[in-house]
């Protein structure tokens, strides 16, 4: 679930510049980590399969039985051919017995094949489920800087598309591996039992198809990796394009967005076409070699029947051997026929493991304090912070907010107001100095208890798909319906909620559905009123509602802020006149502090900003 307070634009740009514009998650990319070897990928995939070893054993056993039963079929057919050679030499009784045996063998082989497929499917889907859970949980443990610094669409592509590709490749690969290994071993044993010289001929010629498939796979591997990388970039572009469609249309950016889409789509087409073309050479190449093997076996088999050299054979024996030769080479064909899925799966697995291996948010200290009843005493002592070491942002920030104090943060865009909020919630850690909550350095507190002490109402509202009541109770899922309604009434949202078709049980679409921006903001205000936190953060919380409603909500905020520490980020200075302390920020520093009247009387930067808004 995306962090609703993730800062936009500047943080992502800064973090991206740290990586030199390269996707640090892309294995082998510029600035990225070295690609994992095939052996490493197999070993790590095996770790996901290991908990479901029972299904693996079941599938392998079923594959072995199925292959052995299928290998009995050529013997039965060969015996039947020997029973019908020559006029008047047909043994109908023996043929009937063989037909019954053949039907039983075929039925048993079909049953074991179904059992093998059942086991492999369950194994594959359980493995994919575990992998997706791990990657999803991994994103939840990532620092905000990581989320800001990577395209969200690409991260979603790794969790959804790439994991699916791993599952498809795992399903195809394991299925062909099981049947292939048993078929090769079993067929070889049966061929040796029929004719050793001819079995040796097949074994000596077969490696040609393996070498051909290996060379082609090596050539196409880079193309598959490029295909998955570009697919992730395309997913990120589409996610941005769809999510910000209003802005795209309003600014007439659609043609340029379509140009970028066409470029990425063309790159994906080129990489995919190259990968598919190279991988498609494997199957016809190996089939050509296998057909040569089949022809050689046929010629030598005829020589054996006619001359008895290098070993005597019957016509039925030749037919049996031809069937075995075909079955022996079949696994190689099957592997090459799914090499596209397998290589795509390996490329996707590398992308997934790059995400899994990315550095997580620094864990809480072993002796971290669980803040049970926060009072709301906040101190920032000589705090310095920068997103990029060479470009300092916040410098020597000193603030003390006593319990119940109202602190307002004002200043031009980019001066560090939102960054200061990010530091309070420990989305980022300070570079120097410290932030204290009730006398505790926030780095010594558990993040969960620290963030539970804060409640936020943001300028950019975030609602999820669910009922109105569920959205209001997001911070307190156990709240009663009466408590939810009371919070909505205090936020002046109850009237428009009751006018909805199903009231509080109305289902909200993704990101607020058809609600206006003001209505979405009222619901966010009701959400924070229900949580009743010790410290409030209001970031332009009334920017999208009308003046009359703003006055009503401001009254509700006044009641809510009574006795609670509050940090108010505001551009409309009329909303912060009653603040206990106004911090005027510029270029990452606090240039003025005081009450509204004090700062106006001083005639400095705050007065200049205030007069600019109320010049008339």
C-alpha cells in the first residue's frame, strides 16, 4: 500500500540523481548491482520450493511412473507388429491380450500424468504466492527514500508481472524437467535392453542438439533481460500517465507522453522481437538434429533386420527402437520449446531478487523504547539534513514545542517545511543534531509507537477502495459506528455522507471515486479526528474546501488541537493567526519566529509575505 505522505517531485528527483539516473534495482544496469548467476537464481528459487517438498516428491514420483508406463507402450506395439507379420500368421488371441494390456497401461499413464500436473501446479502457485508475499512485505520495510527514488510502476511490475513470469517459467521448467530426466534415463535403459549398438549411436549424436540449444540460449539471454527491464519502465510510465491524467490533459502533455510511450513500446518490441526470434531458433534447430537421429536409427535398424549386423533385430524391434529414439530426443525438444518462458522467468527472477536484496529501513534498536502515553513535548536541537550530501537543505533547526503548543511553519515553496515533517515522523533520519519526543531521542523509540503519536491531515488526500466508514476508521479499525459518526460530525462531513445512496456503507472507488476534492479532504479530517492523536500535523488541511466550511472545520480543529501539540504547514496565513509560534523558513533555515502580531510588528520576512497576500 503506498505511503500517503510520500513527498513528491523533489525527493524523487534528488534521490534519482544520487544513482546517476540509473535504476539501482536493475541487475547489470549502469550503477546497478551485478547480475545474479544462473546457479544463484536456481538456488534461491529452490529455497522457495523447499517448504513444499512433499508436492515436489509427489510430482517427481508421478512423473517417473508415468514415463515408465509410456515406455511400455512401444514394447507392446512392437510385439503386436511381430504377431501380424506374414499371411496366416496372425495370433488374434495374443493380440487381444496385448490390446487389453495396452489400454490399461495408457489409462494408468494418463492418471499419473494428471497427478503430476496437479502437484506441479500447486507447487508453482504456492511458490509464487510466497514470493509475492515476500516482495510485498519487502516494500513495506523500505525507507521512504527508496520509494521516492524509484518509479512506482516499475515496483508494481516486479511484484505482479515479474513474479507471475517466474511462476510460469517454474511451472513449465519443472514439468519438463521431471518428465525429461525420467524419460531420458528410462528410454536409455530400454534402448540398451533392445540393442546396445543402436543405443550408443543415439547417445553419441544427441549432444549436438544440446550444444545448439545452449548456444542459442546464451545469445538470447541478454535480450530477455532487456525486455523485462523495458517492460518495467513502460509500466512506470503508464502508471504515471494514468494516475495524473487530468494534469496531462490540462497541460496538453498528451502528445509528448504518447511519444515517450511509443519510444518505450518500440524498444520493448525490438527487444522482445530479438529475444523471441533467437529463442525460436532452438526448437527447429534441435528438431532438425533429432530428425537426423531418427533417420540414422531407421537406416541402421533396417540393416540389422536384413543383415543381422551390428545386432539382429526384428521388424517389431525396429519399430520399438524408433519409438524409443523419438522419446529419447523428445525432452530436448520440450525444453527448447519453452526456453522463452524459462529465460523470461530467470530475467524476472533477477529483477525480483534485486528488489528483495535492496537495503531495508534501518531496524529499531534492540533496546528501543515503546512510547506508551506521549505527552507531545517536541524538541528539535540543531538539526541538519540533506537529501544529497553536497546540497544541504535544513541547517541548524532549533524548535521547542511544549505539550499543547501550536507551531506554524510558513515560507516559500522548497524551503524545507515538508522535509521537517518527514524528519518528525522519521521517514528520514537527521544528519546532525537530534529530535526529542517527551525527552526521548526519536531514534531510540520504536517507529510504530513514534508514528502512532502523530496524526496527519494532508493537502493531497488519500482514500482507498472501501466503504466510507472503513475509510474514516483507517487509523482505528476497531472503532464503533457511533464513534465513526461522531468523528464525521465534528469534521462537518456527516451531512454529505448521509446524502449518499448508502450513507456510511457507500463504497468509495479507487482514490476517492467521484467525490470532490473538498469531500475527500473532509473524510481525511474525520479520519484524524477519530484517531485522537497526541500530536497533529496539518499540511494545508483546509486548502480544498470552501470558505464557509473552512470556518466550521477550523472550529473543529481548534477543539481538536486543545491540549495537543500541533504543527501546521500553511500558505494561507489567515489560518495560523492564533498559532503560539510561527516559524518563518527560507532556504532551509528559520529566519524568524514569534507570534503573528510580533512578526508583523517586526516588519521582516513574515510581514512581507503576509502583506503580499493581503495587499488590498
